[in-house]
C-alpha cells in the first residue's frame, strides 16, 4: 500500500499536507492544556509530513514530465504558405 501511495504524486502530497496541517493544533493542545502525548503526536505528524516529499524524490526520483502531444510552433518563424 505504501508503494502505491508514493507512486501517486497527488496522494502523497495530500497526505503530507494533511499531516502538516494537523500537526500544529496537536502541538499547541499538547503544550497548553492537553496530555503530553498530544505534543509528541503533533511532533511526529510534523516530522512525517515534512519528510514525505524528500523521501519520495530520493526513492523514486523526480516526477516524469507529461508527454508532449504536438510540437510547439514559434510565431516568429514563418509557416509554409504564410504571406507577410
């Protein structure tokens, strides 16, 4: 399951964002009035959320660029049959 997650760019970036967003309220609640375990859980979420994108790039490499569908034409080069 983890391999499938890391091969889908949208999935692993979404998971990373959710972990990072959830980390700060957990750390805050654990620091101010909650049990200390909330602070550690928030720190773990922050660390995992921050490490997911770099680990993915190290293991699977950078994402592949989309395939070019058609060659782009430059407007400065004249097209055959174009009158100026």
